[in-house]
């Protein structure tokens, strides 16, 4: 299979496609079980997922599962939300495959609205961590492409996804979320281009059917969570800001960022314009002084009295 053909299957959201049957049993929620003998569901709209918080025993079950960093080094999952190096509150965001344009847009918007400095200076010091289901080889590419300012880890086995109740689907969902700015066609083309450009990395992006979610850990336990019901169902940024006790008033996130950029550029233009006018004034003053100097030299040559 060529890289182009393989990556073409990475279309992040194709509605009404039947999911291939897993060779092993799969349980996305506590109420629904898919096995190799089950009829394959044809999802229309949102997939049903559990809204139940993982219990203390369920967190205990996954705390030692491995996640991989950019250097392929393995870490127990619990190191993100417990221990001396963890902050009191940690928001873990599980994304889809590393070529998913929707998740890349989500992290770009998130990083422009909720910065690490803002989280550290909040009343409750908070850290945000991203986990993807691809190979760690693609973490540098993913961080650069998504402008992600937060630590990124990989769970290529998807064990964490399964144990925490996240599901698999290719459904688009009923509506386009605010954080998605690109068209579906643009996202598909972008995913194909990124996959082809990555060469052998095209096979390391992760399971295209896997969707993620967000889990808030406080003092080692989950106090809030959201599991994605479709490929574009990450929690909207204003909701996350409200959840974390950050400012949610005013204009939407991207508009605030755009206006801030516009003000910065305007300020630079005014500064440049002022410097140019000041330079022109200095130039004119310099020309006058040169003219006076020349007149003095001419009078000295003609033995004329020099005005002081």
C-alpha cells in the first residue's frame, strides 16, 4: 500500500461509515459492547458515551499504564497528576490520530487562549497535558503543526483510551464547533499532505477511528470529564476556561487573539510612522545646519565678517 493511499484513509470525519470489526472485544462504554460477533453499527449523529466519572478504583487501575514521551521514554500515567512534580490540578486532553486537522485546530486555539503561564498563575496552579494515540516519533511534528505549548505524550496501544471509556467513531456530529475554522475539504487535503510529507510516518499517526476527551484530575482523582461523541467533539474553549476559573467574558477566543494581534501591528505601524516623521524632522534640521556651515565657510574665504 502506497503512502498516499494509506493517508487518504485519514479523512478525519466521514459520516455514515461502518466501523471495521475489531479482532478483539471492545467496550467503549459501560452500556455498550462491541465484539467480533456483533453486527457493525452505522452511527448517525453522536455516539452514546458514558458521562460517569472514573472511580477511584478505575483510576488506580490505569495509573501505572505507560505513556511515551518525545524521546520514547516510558512513564507511568500517574506521574502526570500525582507526585512531587505534578501540580494540584491537571487537565489531560486525549486527541485523535496525529494527522487529525480538527484536533490540530483545537490545540492551536487552546494554546492561544490558555497559556502555561496563565495556568500557573491561576488561584489553583494547573497544568495541561496532551496525549495522542499515535507513535511518539510524530510528537515533534504534531507540536509544531498544532502550535501546542503543552507537553505531549503518546499511547499507541490505546489502552488508556479504552480503560477510561473513550470510544471509536468517524461520525462528524450534528454541527461544526467554534474551534474548527477550516472546511472539511481543507482538513482532508491537509491530512493527506501531512501524511505524504511525513513519508514512513504516515503509518504512525494512530487509529483513525479513535476519539478522545478531556479529564480533570485534582489531588489524584477525576473531578470532571468529557468523552468525545464524534470526531469534532472536544470541549469548547470558553467552557474549559470557565471550568478552570479563568476569564470567560468578552469576545470569543479567536477574535480576542486577532484583535490583540491587530493592536500590536497597529502599534508597530504607529511607532514606525513616528520614527519616520522624527527622522524626516532631524533630516531637515541637519540640512539647515549644513547650509549655515557652508555660508560661514564661504564668508571666511571672501574675508567677510562671520556672524556668530
